[in-house]
C-alpha cells in the first residue's frame, strides 16, 4: 500500500494536472470565441444538402480556376495564389466539409463524397464552367476524382505535390500524433506551442491570422486529422478513377513535406500561380 506521504504527492500531482487542463480548456475557449469575431468568413455559405460549405470567389473571366486545399488545409491558405490569379480570371477557393468556415454535416467523413459536394457547391453558387481544378497534395487527389466524374465541366487539372505521383511522395508521411490533434487543441496545448499554427507564418496578414486560428481549433482539426490519416487511401482511390486521355494535366512540385502543408511563402506560391496561369492561357487558346 502507498504511504500517506506518497498519497499526498499523488493527489497533489493529480490536482495540479487537473488545474492545468482546466486552465488550458478555458484559454482555448476564450481565444476561439475572440477569433470567431476577428475572422468572419470572406465568401459565401452555400447549402449543399445537410450542411453549408464556404466558397470564396474573386476576379472575372473564363475559365474558372477552382482551388482544392491540402489535407487539413483551408481556403484562406490560397491567398497568395488567389490574389494573383484574380487579376486575369475567375478563381474560387473553398473549405471542405468540417474545415475552415464550412459545416461538417451529419454524415461521417468519406473522401469519395468530396468531389460530388464540390460539384453541387459550384452549381448552386452559380459558378460557370469550364473549370480548371488546381489541387495541392490531398487536393490533387480530389481534383483527379472531380475531373473523372465531371469531365464535361472540367477543362484541365493542375496537380501540386500529387500524393499519387512522384512529386508528392513525401507528402504521404503521416505525422505522429495526428489523431491526437483535436484533443491537444481542446486543452490549448497546440495553441501554446504553436505546433501547427506556425506553418501559416508566411501567409498574408489577414489570411495568415485566420489560418493560424483554425490550425488551433479542435473542430477543424477533427476533420483535418481524418483527411491526413486516410490520405494514402484517398490517393489510391483517385488513381483508380479513369481520366480522359485528352484532358490537359500539368504537375507541379511545391516541395511539400509533412501535413498540414501550406503555400506559406510568396516564392513557393508564385511557382504554382505561374503553372495555373499557363494552363489558363492554354485553355483560352
């Protein structure tokens, strides 16, 4: 049996841990409430069935470029690319279900449903085809799926660090503790250590602030962790879908490493923007 002194030490340690956890939960809750007011969604919320998805479109012209984020990513992480593309054509970024400003819906995560929800989103938002799908990392797999299922509206795809190709092989590394992300966020540990949010440091000020906020949010990271954990399976499923041999495709490397990956520097984003712009010119001519 434990001595009285040992029991006192155990109770003291347990009490201290409980206090730290409660303090972390409180800190996380207050910070999240403040961020909700500080970073309102920049686009529109569109009903796609049992939930709403956030869509942010800028610029004018055709074809319309649709940006698919990497695993656990969000629309605001495309700002370097979207701001430049909007000068020459219509460009849309969005948040998949459960990520960013989008609602999760009642159904569990299923990668196969993502392209169909995107098609519904674009249709109900009144965005006009033809579309160039530009997908980063996991987003490249979703771009492949969309192009296979909706070839009539897809003009081309741009694949950035495609996990199904050689350029994206490094992106398939699943981070340690990925399934613990939501719990670490709930007790404020991710916020204190900036383990994930520091990856948004190179984004423009407003979008970077929103990205950092969501990378500390348990609701965002609950869905994001599922995307990361199942990324390999999603890449395999995308590779199994048939693409039209005549569909224009270009692959780009942004040197992504471990998820969540972001185009967090103007230089890296510029390479991606240039590849998409070249595809826009190709489709126009």
